[in-house]
C-alpha cells in the first residue's frame, strides 16, 4: 500500500526556524548565481555544455588520465596512493600519519572525507582532528553533519551558533553578531593551526598533465593549515581529474558563479607538490590518496554522467524538495538532487535503503538548468526509479500505476473517465476510511480537475473547419 516517504516525514518534523534558514539561504544562492552568470556571459549554456563535454571526455578516458596524473605527481615529489574502499582510504591515511608520527592535525572542508567518515575514525585512533572551515568547525562542535555541499551550516542561524560557542568554550560570553562569531573562531583556530603536525585537504580539481592540485576557498583556512605543517595529505575522488591546466579557465569561472555567485572564489590555490628548497615554509611531504569508493561502479552504470559533478551545490539551492526538507533528510553526506542520484549509486550496498531518494523530486528540471556541467539529473532520477522497480524495491509513497495504464490504453474507458473527471472535485476523497489513502492525502492536495472538454472542443473545431471548406467550395 502507499503512504509517505522518509523525506516527507522528515520535512513534516523540521522546525520552522531551521526550514526558514534553509529556504532563505538556498533562494539567495540561486538568485546570486542567476545575476552573475547571465551578466558575465552572453551564452552561459554554451559554457555549461563545454564543461560537461570536458568532464565526459575525462570519464571516458579516466584510466589513462589517472596514469598520467600519477606520473606527473610523482615527478613533483608527491607520494601517490589508491584506495578502493572507504576502509582502504581511512587505513591509508592513518598509516601515513603514523609514518610521520602525527598526533594532531587540521583539516579543510572535504566532502570525500565526510563520505568515508574520516574524522571520527582518526579521533578513535588517537589523532586530534580539527575542522578549520568555519561552517565545518561549527558542525564538529555540534556533533552534527553538513546540510549542504558548499554551505554546511545552511540549516543554522547566528543565535544557535552563538549558543554553541558559549557551550563549547570558544567564547566566554554570548554574542550573536556575525563578525564577532567569525573573529572568535579565528582566535580559537589560530593556535590550533600552529600546533598541528599535518593538514588534510580535499581537491576541487587535479590537472592530469601537470599534476597540479587546485583548491578553492573563501576563508584562507587551507593556507593557514598548510603553511606551518610538515605533512600534507590530499584525499581526491578519482572523478576530480581534468585533462589539462587550460581547462581550469572553464571550471573555475563556472564553479565560483554557481556555488556562491562570485566571479571567482577569494582564494584559488595551486599545489605544486612538497615545499622546495627555495620556499620559506609549507609541507615537506605531500601525499595524494585517490579514492574510488564506488565511483568505478557508477562509471560502469547508466548514470555515469553524475560523476561530472564539481560540487557547487547549485542544484540543491534551486530544488523545491531540498528547500523544504534540508540536506539531513537525505541520510547521506550528499543531499538534494545530486545526492538523490549519487548516494544510491555510490553506496551500492545501501541501495534498497536509499532507493526512495530518486522519488523525492518533482522532475521540474531546474537542477539540470543550473548545473554548471550540464548533468541531466531528471533523466538520471528516472533511471534510478526504473532500477528500483526492476529490483522490486517497495515504494510506500507511490500510487499503483497498473490501473492508470489500463485506463490510458483503452479509449472508451479514458473518454468516460475524462467526462466524469470534474466529479472528483466534489468527492470527499480525503475522508476515505482507507487509512493509507488518508496518509497519502495528508501530505498532498489534488488540483481541481478542469479536464473533459478537449474532445468537445476538437469536435466543434472540426465542424467549423468543415463548414468553412464547404463555403469555400461553393463560392468557387
């Protein structure tokens, strides 16, 4: 029988304050992206299609580019590692830290690290691991999880953050002024940067031709994190590769505008490898861990286009479902339309548990329209719905379609249904004694039926045209 989805249930329970934070933050991001992208480019869709084609080319030749990237990185003095699973990645990173006798580190924002649950693993193994991105730092203090790819605390407001700082000893008194909150976080983190022995980062892009790793931030925390430490570990999803440095001009221009409405992020950093003899500071050892963790399985699926994603969060900002439910409703590090496709694929063993996510969509297509790499997200959602159907995974929120299929393929029945459709406006369906139907209508409202007149209109139109034809023939 049909009822409600888990996302429906979560959205119903979310507080008004939290929902307002998500809706306002998302809407502001969408508006800024629209203004900046369309102001700066006469044909932004052409640029999006170009970016998508570059990523598609990379994915079709991923093995070759991985090999080229490894050679380029090694020539720069970087140690390259491969991790097939999340456990492989965690153990590889722990092994590197123990090799360099690291017991304290700072970490910049990384969705791949969230994906493999790196922080709790390192802390359990005796390594102090502190998030240095302001939003992620607040998430860590609250023992929470990010609600957005770019803006992890989109679901919070300044009052809640001020309470957290007071509770955790970051501040001596309550103050919810945003500048004061930021300044207090800066003072707290500055000493942690200087005391750390290593820094872990992700990567926005990695150029296969040069081995150069690119990081974009707005806070400069990666520069602070990397400058005083001897060890840098970069956890890089294999889909982050791009063929050449010249391609960066396309992706960097799209990423800043799509993620935060900026022409370019405040800090765009190019990692050339470990510190050279002529440099006054920076890591002496650099390790890159290439992460698979299900990506090769996605690459082999009929949804491989999702690996184009450059983690801008634009699809989350524009999605009406995400705005109502927030990222937490998706039960994965990746929320919104990107998460509805990526999570069931990436965490394949959890597909039955996450198979409802592709159905949490209106299929309005807005996510595809704003995607900077032109991912056909609505098409991918339909493919995953089909996969769930073929694997006979129950869908509690879905209406049975067999009766509709019979109705729609029998013209006599269809005409009768259309004639009677307006009667639906007067039937008390919502008060039916059938509990599952009550549950379904408790979350939805049917629009008033206005159908049933098309055939009558077409019949009258044909009569009018026949009369005109007859008159014309008579006059001739």
